[in-house]
């Protein structure tokens, strides 16, 4: 049966009926590439489904309240919807692979213990997971040979993008729809981020080395990023850090030792380390991979909080101290690792510090182990007050730019392969 028709059947009736459905369409045999992509997508959907299932088992209503939501149900309703979607995706992809005469990848274990420590970190990780999910479907689209599979995959992709927007809102600090374009990542790039959560199975794709941002404290325009990766050599003098957002046609390329987050960025940023200075192209089909030493890793640089997110994410912490302004637009919590990484930020996480029911406080030491154990770190961004942070950014690349504004840093309309 066709993948897409299976989806609609599944949405209406019990999954068991899908395999019993009598209609079979003529279709050509799946190519090796089609099966590879389907199986890879299947593992990612298993990962997403497992992530939300474990999260919803782990956390109670009170944990969501402590995390600062105006009403726990605001978040729980959305997470409960998302887990159904992901489980449905996972089931339908598995059915499709079987229907094509193969079998899905089994034996994968997913360990999220490092990021299921509290709701704030879980929600920030969910945001990374969904963004990587969107990037993965986009980045694998061109690999599919069967047009019907491409269309079917696209029907999933758009739903993942909705999840992404909801999680941007639930973060409290994010822009619901931060960019006009989304990032596409190749399967190897996806695994650099998702791989550390997966064990026990061979997904059939080589992973790029995982890259970890080791900064403690807020990451904002002007912050100088530091990294760790087993793949980074001791001599870093020839290395560059590269930052790519969906709205850029090519990355901002900076010397590794002067990797300063540029002004003008808002939303998800893929960060790479390369062994040359050549900017990476946004277009995943054309992007050179040979010079990528490690990464990408995914960070959210939230510089434009919106009222919708602030509404969802408690306009006021009614109890406890205000030592950190949990709800104001100027101090926002958006991330797993980074938000947990300084005592100041810890105060933001503990939105209801008077509660004794949950340990939401994380020491810097725990935070750095979190950062290294999961690659799902991203950033707390404190919007530059009056653009002050932007002043920190200096052009330090020979012939390069490290200030980004608008969709075309080079002045041309050339985004993601659309050239004008
Ligand atoms: C680094 O650069 C060299 C030569 O420019 C290249 O051959 C090599 O594959 C590059 N990539 C990595 C990941 O080291
Ligand atoms: C917290 O902030 C609110 C509103 O600004 C204020 O009324 C309250 O007194 C503050 N509480 C503490 C403990 O500072």
C-alpha cells in the first residue's frame, strides 16, 4: 500500500487494520536509497516517540508548574498530542518498510536520562529534537527516488514543523516562527546531534563527530563559544567555527579561537567546526562535507521573545523570590544544558523555589556533565539591551563577515538554493 494512504487509514482506525487493508497498489521496488532513508527516518521517529513517552511518564503536573508554565495543562496538552503523532509516524514508517519487503531497524535503545532531569531541560531538549527532526526530513528529501515516498515524507515533515513551533512557544523565550526558511541537515549531520541518545543498533549511516559547546552561562550575541569534541585536534590554529541558520545562504565562518555569536541571529543555529575557512553552504545538496571536523551541534539563540511564549510560560511567578526575573523578556530560559550551567541560570529554572517537591536546581558541575553527556545543548539568550551586545562583535575574519542581518548576508537573494 502507499505510504500516504496508510497514514490516513491509521489516523482513522486502529493500526492493526492497516496491515489487513486489502487494497494493494502497483509500485516499483524500493531503491536502496529509499529504504535507507525510510529506515533512518524510522529510527528518528522511534527516538522522538520514546523521548515524549518517557518524559510524560517521568513528570507530573507539579513538575510542569514548577517549570513556570502559567498552567501545567498548557504544556501537557501539547506534549500529549505530540507523542501520539510521533508514535503514529514511527508505526507507519515501520509498516511501510515491511510493505516494501524489508524490515525496520530494531534493537535501538534510547537513553534520555541526562535530559529528563526536569521539565525545563526536557522541554528545551524537545525543542532541539523537533528541530533536528525537521532538518532530517528536509536533508533526506533529495535522497529519495520514489516520488510517492517523497510526498508521504513531506506530510510528516509539516507536522514536525508544527511541533517545532509549539515548542518554540513553550520555551517562553523563543520566537514562534523564527525564520522564513528551515535548516536542512544530512543524515550524518543529524546523527552528530541525535547519535549520543541512541545505542544498540546500526542505523546504516556514518555519524559526524559530535560537537559540544562547553560555555557555562548564557549564550547571546557577543558570546565567545568554546567547544569540545573527540575529533578536534590539539592544534586548532587552522580550524574555523561555522554558524548556519535557515535564513542564511552560507555560514558565518570565524576562526575557531574567536567564535563569537554574531548579532542579528534569532532561533536555531547549526554550529560546525571545519578545517578550513570556506563558509558552508546552506543548501544541503551542495554543502561540502569534506572539511567538517565536528558537528553540527544545535543551539537556540533567542533574541526576540514574543508575548505568546511569555503568556504560555507564566507571566508571573507568584511565589518565591525574584532574584532572577523568570518571566521577563530580558531573561529567558530556553535550553537544556546552557540554562543549567550557572547558578544565575539555575535560579531561572527554579521558577518556584519555595517548592520542596522537586529538585530543579542543578550545580555547574552537574550541568557540565549534562553538556558532555548529551549533545542536545542549546543556548539561553539574553537579548542585548539596546543592542549593547552587538558592540562586542568584531569582524575578525580575514575578508569575512561575522555580523549577520537579513536573509542574504552577501546582499543577494540567494537562500537555500533559490537564487534571484
Ligand atoms: C581537512 O583538510 C584536508 C585538506 O584540506 C582534507 O583532505 C581533510 O579531509 C579535511 N577534513 C577533515 C575532517 O580533517
Ligand atoms: C517580585 O516581583 C513582584 C513584581 O515586580 C513584586 O511585587 C514582589 O514584591 C517581588 N518579590 C520579591 C520577593 O522580591
